[in-house]
C-alpha cells in the first residue's frame, strides 16, 4: 500500500518510536498516548482491519496477539493487567485502516470504554 501511514512506518519512511519487532509484526508508541503504556502493534503486511487479518488465515493474527503480549511483558504491565483494543470501523473510532492493536496499560482502565 503506497498511501498507508502504517505501511510507511513499517517501511521506515515515517519515524516512530519502535519498541518491538518480530518477523511479521512491528510495535511502536502511539503518537497521542491514552495511558502510560500505549503501543500500537501492526502486521508488516497490509490488512484493513481485524476481520481481514483473521480472514487471511495464515497465522498472522496469532503472531500479532503474541507480539501484543510480548509488548506488555516488555512494558511491565502484565500485572495488574492491560487492554488490547482493535477499533474496527469508523463508528468504533478506527482512523487508520491498516489493522493495529492498541496495547494499553500502566493505569487503571475503566469499563465500559467510551
Ligand atoms: P485508531 O483510531 O485507528 O484505532 O488508531 C489510530 C492511532 O494511531 C491513534 O491512536 C493515533 O494517535 C495513532 N497515530 C496516528 N498517526 C500516527 C503517527 O504518525 N505515528 C504514531 N506513532 N501514531 C499515530
Ligand atoms: Zn498499510
């Protein structure tokens, strides 16, 4: 995808504070953090949203969730807990249409989310 913000971050054409890289995923800090830990975890391959990622059915969704947990371990937020969010669709707040998991932690997180 030539005009995708997160593809450009994956390609290192746009700078980001990268915290973890695996064979198929990249994790970097959100530019507008909503918690002390707010990391975005993206597949290097372009998929529009979580449903498209799952439909690809090649293990990439598994890799992404594994990377999310690795980020939480690295950030020290496994205890007392962290949240993984996939905003899917504009009505849910998705603004970048390259699937990304938000890994949020480091503060008390209320439920339900806004
Ligand atoms: P969404 O709203 O699609 O679920 O999440 C997109 C996220 O990307 C937002 O939390 C936003 O702050 C973040 N974001 C937007 N532009 C950039 C950028 O250029 N760099 C980084 N690191 N994060 C970005
Ligand atoms: Zn992309």
